[in-house]
């Protein structure tokens, strides 16, 4: 479905991502793990055309030269960014409906999708009229994922969905992601919390200093002593705090 | 001061205040969506009645050429399929002006649409390419355009003042003309329409969303460029209609926009360039303040109005947080 070859992301003289290649099959979940500053977020930004890049990105066999979030959204690629980028002064329901804005413009009915998101996140339904800015961190993350789902993504990209959340909330978010995967949504999760990400994912990619340090099935990475020591051993400090 | 004079002053303040209010709302909207402080809104306002006067006299106003020139640049910037919008708009506008030379009532529509087209083109040509620039660069551009458009107003329409015929003649009571009632009704309807647009339509919410989070807007497919054009379009529409309705009451001339825009700006600042209702109430305050000072200390009228800025800015500075650009 998605094939990335030799992707580099540059901020001025600084090269945050260097020649990263990977691919994603339909319905698969890929975890990109690595320490802070490894280039995980830059990788997503480059993928979406939010930063200057070199290399090839192909979706369904078609090479995407000039990428923009709007363009990729039309092709079913939706990002849940770090920091969530919600609309804090608008209600929960308005945030969700705006997630389906492009489909709304095409005259599609958003109500079934709204019902589906409320089914996945009953908490959001309870707070539908509340301003997004007044939600707790976990609820905001739910809202960010819910808003992305309103666009009916084929490929959902998530940047640090567990960041700053309590362990219970992290489990809740990942339970929903697993359910989405079960429905056939392809997932790319960028995560410092390697444990939860590898539990969800089929395959994993370890990024270090902007390069792919390790790649393999989630199972292999689980058993790799280096990963265990560097990332899984730190699980108490990372992301779950 | 007796009750009659008090009534006059209140009516006068209300009539001017609602127009400042609409301009203030337009400025808050444009600032929220694009970070542009729309200083030339007064010039957009001024173009409407003066273009109307020219059309009613059977002359083609220079503003049309300005609009067409900007439209061509816009089409050039848009390239490809995006160029059709401005080109068709320019064609439609020219056709409308041609018809308006013979069919007088069309002149009103033509004058307003001209201002809307000019406003949107101004955004697309001058501000959209600067979208990553700082608020200061955008402000410098806005002030430059204000000076340029005012100068062009002088070139197109000369230094004379004009008083177009009011749409409704006569007075309801002494001191309140039917045209004044029309201004008040228009302001009320505009506020209701804007409220409805932002409260109930998803397009309106998308515009608010673009103002709240740029990244969020891009990720949900709300184009910042389109949001900017819509915000400028709404602002120009309010300015153009205000100009047409106000001109029979206060005379139209190339310099009329400056003071109106500046007072709208004072009101917008009272609302912190962020709150629509506070901006509107601030505008009413400016209107009343102005009418009362013109009675008690007419020589200092304008100075006292702008003095209002000092406590407003002082208050804003007290509650200001660090702003990220």
C-alpha cells in the first residue's frame, strides 16, 4: 500500500531523517519506535509533505512527488499529530464533524460516522457539547483519533498517541487502535512507548539518529536483546509517567 | 442639555457605532483567520459608494480597472485550473458593469461585488504569498495598501465629496432619517447572519477552525488559502454594503475610509482583536463617545476617540500572554 524509499528530511543544514526505507501492506500495523530526537516525528512530517524531503514515497504504486496533508487526506491518509492540533474553542461534536469536512463538501452524510465514533468512544458522546479545550489529555487524544476517523482513513498515521497519558488511558487508546486494525484500517504508529506499540503492531522499525537501526516483525523485536534493554526496559519511565 | 439633544446624540452615536461595529467584526475575523490587520478596510468601504456615483453618472470607475488588474495577477499566481475562478469573476464583473451603465439598479450590486472581488484579490495577490511572514510584515503590507488604495481613490475619483441619493428618502422623526433606520437594520441583519453562519453551518465552523489551529485545519482538509479568501470576502462585503448605506448620510470622498477604518480598529482592539461581541460593544462605545465628545468638545472629537485606545491597550498588556508567531 505504502512504499517509502530513501526518505530524508532536512531542516536547513540539519538532517533529521537519513535515507529511511520501509513499506506497509494493506491492513497491517507498523510501529516506528526510537528515542527522543531519533527523527520519528520528522519522518511523519516528511511523509505528509510538511517538511522538505528527498526520496520516493509511493501510495498504491503511484509515486507522490509534491505531497500535502490535504492531498493525502483525499487519498485516505490521515495523521493524528503530536499535540493533537484540535480546535480548542469548538465543541467536541464540531471537532468531529470538521474531521469529515472534505466528505461533507462532497455532500456525504456524516451522521453514520459520528455514530460510529461515539460507539468507539462513549466518553466523547457524553461530552459532545463541551469545548475541546476543556477536555482532559486522554479525552483530547480520543477526540483527535475520532476526528481522524471521520475522514474514513485507509491509512491512519499516529504520532505519539500515548504521550503524556496515564497508563490506564494508554491501554484504552491502544484497545481502540487494535479494534480499528481489526476493521482493516492500516496503521502507522510512531511511539516512544515501545511496549504498547509493539503489542499492537505486526512489524516494527527502530529509528536511531535518523536512520533505521533495526527492522523486523514485532515478535522478533520483542526478542531482540538490544531492543529489550534500550526500549522495553525503560517502559516505566517512557510514556507511562 | 435637554432630552432632545440627548436623543440626537444617542441616535447619531448608534448609527455610527453599528458601522464601526461591523468593520470591527470584519477586522477580528480577518485577523483570526489570516493574522492580517486589515487596515485598508476603510478604502474598500470608500470604493463602493464612489464607484456607484460614477456608474450612476454613466461613467466607468477606475476601480474596475484596478480590480481587473489584480484579478489578472491573481489568475497568474493561481495557474492551471485555479486561474479560471478569478478570470470568470473578472469577466462577470466587467459584464455587470457594462449592464449597470444602462440599468441603474444594477449599479448597487455592481459596486458591492466590485469591492468583494477587490478584497479577495487583495488577499490572494498581496497577503497569501506572505502567509508564513510575521504579523509585523503583514501589518506593513496592510498599511502600505491602505496608503496606496487611498491614493488610487484620489486618482480615480478626485478630491471632491459626493452625496449619493439615499435609498430611502425622508425622516422618521427629526434627527432619524429612513436611511439611518436602514443602516441600523442592515447592521442587525449582518450580525444575525454572521452569528447564524458561525453557529450553525459547518463552513462557518471550518472558518473558525482555520483560525484556531492551522495544522488542524490542514489535516482536516480545510485549506488556509480558501479560508483566507472567504474571510476577506466577508470583510469586503460588510465594508462595501456599509459604504453604500452610509455615504448618503456622511458624504463619500477618497479620504472617508481612513477615519472609519481606524475607529473600527479601535473597537477591534477594545475586544483584543479576538472577541466578536466585545468588539461590537466596543464599537458602540466608540460611536457614543464620539457623538458626545463632538457635542461637548468638538475640536477634540477625534483625539478623544483615539484616547480610548490607551486604557484598552493598557488593559490588554496587563492580561497579555506570550504570543507565539
